[in-house]
């Protein structure tokens, strides 16, 4: 794969993930919980570019899941869990 082809693939991936983030926000989800990994990095990067999103990072996916559940129950607002598996 050439450098130009790799850059085009990266650009396409980032655009796709930005659209996913946009759809989550349109549906009322503005708080995201995640344990970062290589598979979800493009989505987290796209969300980090938005000023209307809050991203809470936790080192353990189970911990992130409980945080998302607690946030949704306490606030009454949806939360999104971004996981690698």
C-alpha cells in the first residue's frame, strides 16, 4: 500500500466515524464512555473534535460500562459505551 493510499483510507475511516458520532449526537447522546484501543481510536478521535461531546475514559471496559449505566440512571440522559470487543 502506498503512502497516498494509506492516507486516503485513513481519511475515509475518519469521515465514517465522524458520521457515526454525528448520528449519536442527533439522537441525543452526548456523553460517551470508553476504554481506548486501536479499534475504537478513530471514533474517539472524531468525537474529541466536537465541542458538544463529553468523553470519559476508563482503563477497564467493565468499569466504563458501569459508569455509562450509572450516568444514564442518574441523569436520565442516554450514554454511549464505546468498546473494542
